[in-house]
C-alpha cells in the first residue's frame, strides 16, 4: 500500500505524536479529579514514568495507546502494511519495556493499573474512573481496564 503523503510530511506527523497529556489521559485525569482523587503526574523517579501516581495508595496508572503498546485483540492495534519488520521490532521493544517497568514497580512495592485507550472510548472515562477508584481501595496488585 502506498502512503498518501510524502515522507517529509509523514515524518512531521509522526514527530508530533506525544506520550504525555494525550486525549485519553486528560479525560481520565478529569474524571478521577472530579471523583475526589489527587495524584502526581509522570514521576520520573519511578520506572516508566507512570502517567498517574497515587502515593497514598502506593499505586500507579499507565494510560496506554492500543497501537503503540499492542493491546491484544484490539481493533486499534493494527500493524502498518509497509516496513512491517521495523514496526514489529518497535512494538516488541515497547511491550518488553512495559513488562520490565511493571516488574520493577512491583519489586519496589507499587501496584500497577493499565488503562487502554479503547476502554476509555468504549466505556467512557467516568466508568473507567469508577473501576480505578474501586481498585485503589482494594489490595489487588494489577488492574487492566
């Protein structure tokens, strides 16, 4: 399949994709804040620089994009038709890094929550925030929404 834009335009488009303050992350942050939860953002001293850090609960939350973090069986986790080897290596490295970060956080005593972008699109930020609130109050190690 041929790309519909020239390589320079595609490069510019890809360079503008950011990992912080994404639309799904902002929606979740608003819902959690409205529910009365307070958190820190992107603590760089923790493995993976989690999106939301709840020190009081010793819990962190990552808001993952389905495409970049390879949400299994998700319609948004597609692989580009061109340069598939490059993309597969990139995706494998992302998944390995995520696994390593979660392991390091667990060893350090932190509980980890993962919120997938598709769950925010399908269920809405309010429902996901409600599940996270229940999880924060529980003693469960891992939550994946």
